[in-house]
């Protein structure tokens, strides 16, 4: 490969401490397969989350939302070794989907999956070689690759599905470009099995593949360096309770789900009997982006504070780009309901105050507790409630959204 198209792999795991392997083996006897992975944020164990098993059943055996921070538990590394014994090391596990904390001792005391009525699909310990595929950005940085061929939202025709979708929800396309460098993906990067590339897309019945193509793409930057991207599928739900999505390849609308009498969305008959993993991801992240270290919209929010001459540097924090997009800069996106310590450090480093507007569901309430835990005492934080009947900031009008935060920004 020439330098411009070089993809560099970094972070191969070659050695795992014996104590970590013993813990992983003990946990696997109770929770099925455990994956051991050395990542930029440290050594982690991934396995099925008890909270998600109760919610979605054995599907969670494939998702493995529970993460155990092995460095924290064993007091490994520069950060934890200095303070080991000064914190509750057993409180080192968290469900990344529900923000439910777990003690490692609690996980080890749980009955095995079979006793909980679940048959494990895999058992044992898997050591994952965590590989990041990075490309040069032309400025001396190695960064995650983009989604493919893209076009700015403001360059799309007025009748384009992405424009109709966003304007129909009262979003400003120029503001989304300023805040997230928002684009539309016209064509995905090609699949490539070469060992130096290894780019694949999950095949899907009815919809072809789980690809960034035909998605709205939001980018994350810190000090001008590209950290990664998130692609949002374009969809809508009808009054009859039918969910339609824009097909990644033929740009036609496909009916994929219907709301049943219990209010749950179920797949249509054409895909109901297919592979359980049929679903087009609502959000797709660029590979090799370090999602748990990114705050999307960061550079735009920092610039807004400088331009406004804010004495108290303030960020409005939402869960996703379209939540933060209700305000434009200075709002930033958490990229999920679970705030990581790395994300907290980014906010503390760049702002004096955070106004957090979470979703109004139970997960949103748990997220508020997590954000408070990580930021309290280190930065000023305000937890703002949505108006009654609104489930997330995307449901607000721009005027209502700004009315919530103005008393804090300009008091």
C-alpha cells in the first residue's frame, strides 16, 4: 500500500496476566463466554450482562454488554496501582447498556446460566487481539478511517431523504455541519479481506448489509484531530405503528417492523423467520474509533465558548448527536447512555460547567446518576429535566430547548 492509503494496525494483545485469566475463567463458569481484551482504556473482561439477560434473554449472550475493568479490580497500571486499597475494588463492573453497576464478588456468587434457565451458546475464555485500523490524515496523525464517499448535508437536494428527515424534525442543516461536520454517506468503503484491511459489513436479510451507506454521518474531533464517526439510519414510524427504513443500496423505503398490541415493535413476516441478527443498526460507529473516549461536538462547543466570551465555559450534554443538535454549539453528545471516566476527563479538561439533559426513561435516570458520580466535585453540573411528556431532547422544538438552558448560560 502507498502511504496515503496505508492502514496501520496497533494494539495486538500478546500477554494476559495469570490473575486476570483466572478471574475470567471463574466468571465464565457462571456467565458463559468471557472475552479478555486489552484496549486503550486498559484491560477489560466482556460477558453477558445479568440486567440485559433479564430484559432480552439469550440474545445478550451475543451482545455481552457487561464490562469488568480488570485494571481497577486488581490495582494494575499507573492510575490504579497508586490508589489501590483506597477504593472499593470489587465495584469494577458495569452494564454498558443499562448503566447497572455490579460488584465482582456479586458476579462470582451468581448461579450459573443453566440454573437461571439460560443455555450458554459458548463457554470458556476468549482472548481478543484488539486491533485498531488507522489511516494517515495528512497532518502527521493516524486516525480512524471514514465511512466512504460523503457529501455535506447542505449540498443535498431539497427532496433528498436525509434533508426531508432532518428538516421534518426542525433541525438546521448548517448548524449540524458546524457542530458535527455532518454529511451523508453516498457510497461505503469496499469490503476488503486483506489482513492489513479486514473491512467487512454484516449481511442482513431484506436490507443487504449493515453499512454506513445511506446514513447521516456525524464526526467527532478534538483539537482538530478526527477521532471517529457515527452513522444514523434514516427511518420513520407511521401513525399505524409501522417502521420504515431507507434501504442502504436501492434508496427505497422498506417496511421492517410493526408495533403489536402490547406496544412492542416486531419484525415483519418477510424477516421474522430469518437470522435473529437481521436488524439494521440504528447507529453505526466507525471501526477503530474509541467511542468511550470521544465527546462529539467538542471542538465546536469550545469555539462557541471562546466566541461568546463565556466566563464560565459551559457545555450542554445530550446522549446522541441529534439530542445535542437541538441546540447546536455549545451542545455535545455522549454517544450513548453510559459515560466513561475517559469522557468525564474530556469534559473536565475543556469546560467549567455541564448542563446534562438526559432522556426521561429509566435508563436516562440511571445515566444521570452515573454522570453525577463522575463529575461531581470536579466540575459544576446541572441536571435538567425535560418538559412533561417528552422522552428526549429530539422531541423539543428549538425554542423550547433553548428556553431550558438560557437561565444557566446567560444569567
